[in-house]
């Protein structure tokens, strides 16, 4: 009744639209008619409840892209310190590339090792198998992106020392760890454990690095 009374009193002089005389109260009636429909649909409230509004799309879910921890059996009991890795990396860099800053996709003679650390595709695949969090990277990623390459190289060093050679590198001197790592890195864990040796020139250069780092 209140709405009806309001509509009947709202009258004003007529306006002309495209030559046709149309009373102003018709526009007022139409506006109130729309308002009445909105009230009936949403309820008698000056605001539309947010709970009644539905969207056709779901909000995007932000996923944590940080590397999750791999299974405990694939990790050393004591994680490799960055100080030790810098020492080991420096030695591998000296042996594999004579200290030259090769990009990850640089192919060494023999076409099996790549980059400044002489890292192989087989080694990268081994890392992917043992560290599920790193399996999201492809071989193309590893040998294209320097940061990914470095992560994989360090994880492979950990795998060689703890998973395959079963040594507790956290309790060993850095030169002793390097001596074992550089051989297994060059030969592979199978040949190294079978007693194979590296070429004399490589062993000599490995000793040079150790002496230089004292």
C-alpha cells in the first residue's frame, strides 16, 4: 500500500520524447517497479547480501612452488653445508672445466658431460628419481638454467656420497670428501665401487686443487 500511494502522488509536467508527449510519472513508476522486483528477489534490504552473489569462476589457488623435502631415506642424516659444497664445487669446476665459466648446455668432448661441472644427463635423471620435488624439471630445464643446474649438481653430489658410497661426509675433512667425490663423479658409482681408478692426469690435478686450498 505504501508503494502504491507513493506512486500515485508522484506526478509532474509531461515531457516530450521523439515528438510523443509522455508523462513524467511513467518514468517514476518504471523505476519503482524495478526497485520492487529487486526487493522481492533479494529481500527487503538496502544492500544485496554478499552470500547470495555467486561467481562463475573459482578463485585461483596459489600453490607453494618451493622444493619440498625428499623422502628421509634419500637424504643424508646431516645436510651438506654450503661451506663444504663450495669446496667440492670449486674442485669439480677446476677438474672438469679448468675454472672456465661454461654455460649449462656446453657439451664436453665425448658428448656425455655438460656445463662448468661436467654434469651428465644420466646423473640429472638419477636426481629426479630420488628427489620427487625435482622431478618437475625436465632435462632441458637442467641444462638451460644455471640455477637449476647448480641445484641438481649439488643434489647429485649428496646422492653419490651418501646413497651410493655410504659415507658420512659431515664427519670427514673436506679434502678427503673431495677425493672420493671427484672419482665417483668421473667414473660413476658402479665403477668407483668396483675399484676402477681415474686417469693419472686427473688425479694429479685433484691433488693440485687440494694443495692450493690449504
